[in-house]
């Protein structure tokens, strides 16, 4: 699949690098945040990998923002971050004191997921980066006699895949991968955040799950993998700004999905599910982003953005990130973000319909009944 700027965006959309609510114009910002408090709103629970990353930002960001404001992290879990995004879009004051931190779940907007009332292109973009790949792991006892290697997933007799919800990026990676391998599994969404997903696997309620590398390294690896309960299966490589998959040196201890797929099938990935996975990877290019309400105060936006990008040159911040979540960050420019957000409305309608049907197929039965 070609890069997102060739496949998902028309040349007209790519040209929409205009000023607007996401633009950050020059202004005097030296004292704007002096004596003030910024709230980083996280759309997931306190035990999530996103919250872990937000708290690392919290500890280092203030010193880089002119005025050195106090920074706090507040959780507003709900609907895979939709609740928090709606709050920022509709209720947060545009004074730059309440912003959202987290990955950009573009699919919520693309498919008009239930409850979505925001448009990413109307938010005020502060800064963004990618950090580390997504990881799939499994209980060893899912395989009779115990799984020893990733390809043993083909021996699982009863597969129970626990997750947050069908529209969350982890499920959008996980389900197509299992479908490509032709595996039969029971998909069990409805878990409120990564902490609940981990607990479900730990207890044996489920036996397979997806995690961001940060949550995996900080929690799964230190408990379930360490005591032999679970094992990593594979990671999904990230794409660079040119749309190319890049092998990660952050996970030398287990293979990529492509490696496992080829070991099992003897060929490279292909087909409709692989095309969908490519789309997922194209849209998964803002893991760690901060955005504010539409029409956010320009002075605040400039000061905040300046601090965000300076933070990512801070050795103490990068060292702590690597120690806790297993990786640092690769910056995504504001130019890239503007192009990315403007392109969300120009994705091929046929692909949008495919995505809607695929996600709807995994919706809990009670949700399906409501739609009838």
C-alpha cells in the first residue's frame, strides 16, 4: 500500500496547509503561563499506558514552557477517549489551561463512531510524536502443554481476545491480524482501559490481548511475562512520515507480525485484511499528541508548542521515557499534523464503508440491537 499522502489524501487535501484553529501564530508568550496551572486530560483510566506517558510529560514539561506553569494530569475515561475529546471540543475554555493528551484515534471520526461530536482538524494542535509499536501477547496455557513460540498461536483451541472496544487502535491492529491467520476467536470488548485488560488476562478470563509497548513493558512484562503466565507474540512496526514500515529496535526480544505471518504461511502478508492493517498503520502516526480546544488563545498555543518541542530534546525526559516505557519519541511536525488532520475527511468512501462494517461486526450484541 502506498504512503498515506498518496492513498488516503487527494492532492487538494494535501494542499490544505492553511492557517486556522490548528495554526500557531507568532505572539508574545513569555509570561502567559506564569502562575497558572495546565490540566492534561487523559481519555483513559489511571492504570493505562497513556496515563503513564502523560505523567512522564508532567514531570518535565513545565520547565520548557515560558512561565513554568504547574501541570497536572486528570483522567476522564470513557468510550475509548471520545468522552475526553468531546469535552475539549465543546466545554474546555480556549485559554490553554485544559488540553488533551494521548494518541489520536482517527477512526472514531472517520466512521462517525457513536458519541463523537468533534473534528480533529478543528482542534488546536500543540505538538505530536510517535513512540513505540503495539504489542500482542498471550497466556502460555492457551496452548495445551504451554506455548513456547509465537507460531504456537495456531495451536490454541479456545481463543478469548479481551479488549476495550472495537474502535480502539489496539483492536484495529489485533483483529485483522488474527483474521489473516485464519484463527477462530471470541472477541470480548468492554474492558475499561489497559489495567482491566491486563487483569482479565492475568485471571484467565481472557488469554490474548493487545497493548502499547509502554503498558506492556511497565506492567505485562514485569508481572505476567516474568512469572511465566504470558508471552509476547509479535509487534506491529510503525510507519514513517513517508508511509514506509520501519523495523523497530525497541523490541529485539520478539518478532514483528510480518515475521510471524511468513513463518506460519510461508508468504508475505496480502489481501483485504492486510490492506486494512496498512490503513491502520498509516493513521497510527500520532501516539503522543497534545491538542487544545478550537480557537485556543494564540499566545498560549505558541508558548505551549514551544515547550512541547523543546521537551523532546530534554535528555532527562528522554531517559525516563526509555526507562519506564521502553522508548523515546520521534517528533511529528505541526506541518505533518495539519496535513494528517485535513486528510481525514478525504479517505476513500469505499474504505470507510469497509471499516464501518468490520468494526460493526465486533460490536457487542446489545449495541447491535440498538442500531436495528
